[in-house]
C-alpha cells in the first residue's frame, strides 16, 4: 500500500512574522511524518527551496499560479466545470495528477487554491478583515479576502483555525447549519523551536525594559503603548520600552510621536532582528506587553511565557483564553490601563515571579508533540 502523498504550498519568509512561524512548525512536524506520508513541496521563494533541500523534501518544479477574481468567480459559479478545467488543463493540475497527490495543504493565510481533484486543507488564522475592517491593512482587502473564502468553501475539505473562537467566527461568517463540509478544526500555535532552544544573541540595552515584538502595522497598536510610556515617564524615570519588527504602515507616525514628546531616551526601536536576538530580548525583559487589536490569538505571548517573561495582553478575542491566569489583561484603547499593567510588572517582583511560574504551566499544556499528533489526526480524517 502506497503512502498518502501530501503537497504543501510554501510562500512565507522569516520577516512575515507569525504566519511564517506557523508554516515552519507545520513543516517540522510533516518532516517527522515521512514514514507515514510522502511530502512534496510547492515552494514560492528561496527560503523554502533551501529548507526543503536541507531536509531532503522534494520541491515540485511548477510555480504557484496567480489567480484573478474572474477565475475565483468561475470556480464558485461553475464548480464541476472548474474542477475538470483546473485538474486536466492547467500546469499545476496536471502536475498534481501526475504526482498522484492526495492532499493539498496550504500554509498561507487566506490563499486561493483552485478546485483541483484533490483533498484541500487551508489555513485561516484570523478573519480580522471582517471583525476589524476599520484598519486599512485588512479593510482594503475585504473584497479580495471574501472572494477567496467564499469561492473555496464549497469544495475545500478542511479549514484550520487558531482557536475555538476562530471556529465560531468562520462558521458564523461562511457556513449555514446544514453545511457538513469543510471540517473546521482548531490547530493552535505553539512555541517555536528556536525559542525552545534558548540560543541568545546579546543586544546592548538598558538593564531594565519592557518589550513588544510586532511588525509596525496600525492594528498592532504601538501608539497606545508609546502613550502609556509617556504617562509613566514622570513617576518612573527609567521606564524603557524596546520595539522590534519590520517596517509597515505606522512606523513613521510612531517615530514622529516619540520625537515630538521627548521620549527618545525611554524607547528603543530595533527593527527586524534575528531569532537569537528575540530570545535574548524575552529572557532579559521585565515583561512583554502586547496591545494588539488583532486575534484571535498571537505567538508572542507563547514565546514570552516559555522563556520566563511575564505578559500583559489585550482583553480582546481569544487572547485572554490563550494566556489564562498567566498574564495581565487591559483594554487596548486605554493607555491608562496599559500603563497600570506596566507599572505593576515593573515594580512588583512577587507578581512577576508568580506570573512566570504560571506561564511555564500554561505553555506546557500544548507543545510541538501535541501539535504534531493533532496534525496527523487531521490528515487521517481528511
């Protein structure tokens, strides 16, 4: 009996943040399952081609096709005709047929896969284009994302979300009560391996600081965190915030606010840094503060708790569920609440020690072993 063949779509890069870390975790698990499944990759960039070569996973030669909205509508309106066309008349369809692929798994958030004659598993980390469309970075993509999701729902077999709330949001957005397909399954983030390895790269910083790792998108809410630092500056002179992450649509405005309010000595911006530097920053920080508006969940709280760094996070979506009693919660719209949480963590060593211990317990409940086992079960079910 031949092994079931799983083809994996890989497009992310390290600077893409959480989406890339999730894809990396998934591939690390699939690599360990090669005694059960034959894994082939459809790589969209140098990173994944190099990774697959190093880990002896074969890459298909075919390029991942770009899809227009007209093609998506074609798949949605004429599903059976689209299935025949995509499977037998397109280069990718022919390749999947020739390879006898059983399951096509996308590691990319909300990515359109045409209706091929294979089982399809997609990933939807969040539906914030629906729930937080006031932010231009997702609001401007509302029509495109909706087209992708609504076009694929009739023929995909499984959708993976990050939480039980993610399942609920997907069901209420795209499925009716009688819909049996696709299966919606929660496969949450877990602590990345580079964090578990605890290999640090030293960075020269003040001996005491709070930390926020996030790309500079508006929805990451750096501005209210900076305002909280401004509120604390008078009572805690040495308060210091370290920000890391790729430049996106709000970095210039954050820098301008820092300059205009004389906060240069209290805030350090490092940009994109290595995994070793991230580990160092967590390990030596007073706390990790995450005021993001987006969920349902995020990776930084898991990384922080695994490295003994206390956390304070937004009280939105599934973020309170993710940290449990191992973190402080605040309203992300309130710089005053953010400042109060930071003050407690900065001054109360007993509280910090309690949260550190609870954080270790929280992340121990769900690790790579559990992630791999559930992924294996999902592949079996599909």
